[in-house]
C-alpha cells in the first residue's frame, strides 16, 4: 500500500489516522492509505490536533504555520496540508522518521 498523497497549491495533502492517549508521540507508518500517528495527548479541546501539528512540524523540519488540518478536526481520520514541501521531499523525510 502507498500513502494517499496529493500535490495541493504550494504543498501537499495527505490522509492521517490519529491514535490519541498513546504512551509515546510517534509516526508509526501506514494504515491503509493513511499515515498512522500516535499521540500522548487526549482528544480533548483540540489538544491532540495541536500535538499532531507540533510533531509533524518537528519531524518534517518545517514551521508550525506551514501545517494545517483541513478536515477531521474532531475525528481520528484527518486530511493534513503542509505548505512549501514537495511530495518527494515529504516521502523521503517521513520514511526516515517512521518507527516500527
């Protein structure tokens, strides 16, 4: 399976599945066509969304302002937009960050 990744404007869009209340913040790999991300924060008052953006910004080495959740702010399944990054660079960086 491959990540559902699309070029969008000045960046990329991809699908993500978030698992809140985990023991560790980490990018786990693929779940179907989505990137699976585990977060320590609970899904309360946007805490998991904020932590998701923080984790992705750190792992992708981009500014927080470059990342937004386009759809799924109240659910586990999200569409995430990262500005000013190309699909090949994103895939290279994400493959280096995936933990087994």
